[in-house]
C-alpha cells in the first residue's frame, strides 16, 4: 500500500502523483468550502472518503460526487462522534464556525460552542482514529487551522483561542504519533473565498457604507501582502500534499497559506 515506487536511492519520485488508493479519509465540515475541496482532492487521489457535516443535503451531495459516505451530525455532541468510523487512515479536522464580538460582550455559550467544535471534536476524533493508524503503521492528521492560529485579531477571542489550542493539540499528536508512522500538521489559511467570507464582505460593506472592494482590500486583506482571497482548492492541494509521499518527515508543523500575513 505504498504511495509511489521509490527511485534508485530509495526516495519517491519528485514528479510522482499522489496515490492514496487503499486509504480511507474522514473530513469534517466536508459539505462546503475548504472541506468540500479536500474531499474531492482526496477522492481524486484514490482515497475512500467519509464526509461529515451538519448540513445533510450538502454532505450527501459531496459524498455522492466523491463516491464517499455521508455522516450527518453535530460535532459539538461527543456522543455523535462515537458514531463515526474508527478505521480511518487520514483525518482532516476542518469543521469550524465564527462569532465576532468584543471580549466584554462575547456570549459564553458561543465561546464554549466554538471550543467544542474546533478543539474538543478534533481531540475526540484523534483519540478515536489513532489506534487504527498506529496498528497500520501509517496515518495522516491534517488540521485546518488558520492564520489566527498564529496571530490574533480583535473581536475573535473564541476563534483565536480555539485555533491556538488546535495548534498545540496537533503538535502533541505529532510527537506521540511519530514512532507509529503517523504525522500531524496544521495548514493555516488567511481569508478563503467561501460563501461565508463573501457574505461577510457584503455585510460589512452594507454596515459601513463602503464598497465590497474596500472591505476586501482595506479591511480583510490589510495585513496580507498578496491582495487576493485564497481559493479553497489551494488549501486542499496543501492538505493533499501533507498526505502524500514527500511529506513523511513533515510533522508538528504549521503551514501558512496567508499571502505573507505572518511574514511581517
């Protein structure tokens, strides 16, 4: 079940395609946006994919397109996570949500919910799937973190706290998984072109009486030297690379996909 034949020096070919045939992946938040792109990329590489999402129609549509299996559940419910498969070789923790408010006004229930979905659920999924990865001597955990796992912004206390916690959890999984052939990494996107972000652009433009272009370039992308939104497919390509034959020595890392945001 190796990904690619080695070259004469024992290394995979630098031009080899990523072949995940025989591998099983699970992607949370797989019904749309980054999660959907990850499902399709993993499927195209040959993996069998479990699509997890709260939106049943979206999960089933993506699973049908990928030839995978849909699981409709709320990741904030630990009991629901116990219904997901354990026999997973690739775990992509992608599901998330956002709430924006000053610390002094941040609702406790929203803060707690964001921690459950962005931190507790990945922990429970790692705990559930790692024994299978250990037994097979191979596994890949990819956590879709954020530039906010490396930097902070005002009014996003729950999200920033959760993404920083996810970074730490990923590093622990990397250290513990290394003797078993399991890697654990984060990818750290800046603003990605998704329906959620495009809706935020429209809402801020209306609220502040400015154009959508001004919101995009002067607010969202103010700290990014590359002045465009990241595409979901670009994130999925990074996730796929971390599951491929050239990344076995990459573990415990955070891969910024932020247009240079964290360079300054």
